[in-house]
């Protein structure tokens, strides 16, 4: 159970990193942002990693409270 807790913490830290990166996108030059065009990719990553984080914590607390 401790290993799964560490996995949940790592997933959460990566999710926070994606949020910080998404917030910092507006500080990059517009020319570079149009060239790379990763706003959609970052948005999709936020959605899916947030869902993964949520499900990981739900599974962790489900087993923690029932065992």
C-alpha cells in the first residue's frame, strides 16, 4: 500500500508540473507558440492526467478505508 501511495504522489507531482507548464505558456513569444502549436496537446494532457490522478487517489483511499 505504501508503494501505491508513492505512485499517487508521483502522479500528482507530474500533474502539478503540467499545470505549471500550461500556466507558463503565455510567457513564451506568440511566434514560438504558433510554430510549436502545443496548446491543444497541453490541454489534453491536463484533462487525462487529472483524471488519472483522481482515479489513482480514489483507488488508494478505497483500499485504505476498506482494509
